[in-house]
C-alpha cells in the first residue's frame, strides 16, 4: 500500500467518524470543538485546517 492510499484511508475514516458524531449529536464538528475543546486546542485545530487548505491549493497550482 502506498503513502497516498494510507492518506486516503485516513481521510475516509475521519469523514466517517465526523458523520457519525454529527448524526448522534445533531451538531457538526466545528460546533462540538467550539463547545468542548479549550481555547489552545481550538487554535491548534484552526491552524492545522488552514495549513491543509493551503497545501490543497498549492497542489492545484503546480
């Protein structure tokens, strides 16, 4: 299995878990993080999401 396949499986697993949490709580992941996580953890999650978006945009350019 290549590295790309592992990333795809990890992304699918995260999406599936996020969907299950949403169905069980009737709230989306951002709402849960805002209510349950401390400020420092929310900042880390925000930063990681921004880096992932930048990485996705850079792939489209090159």
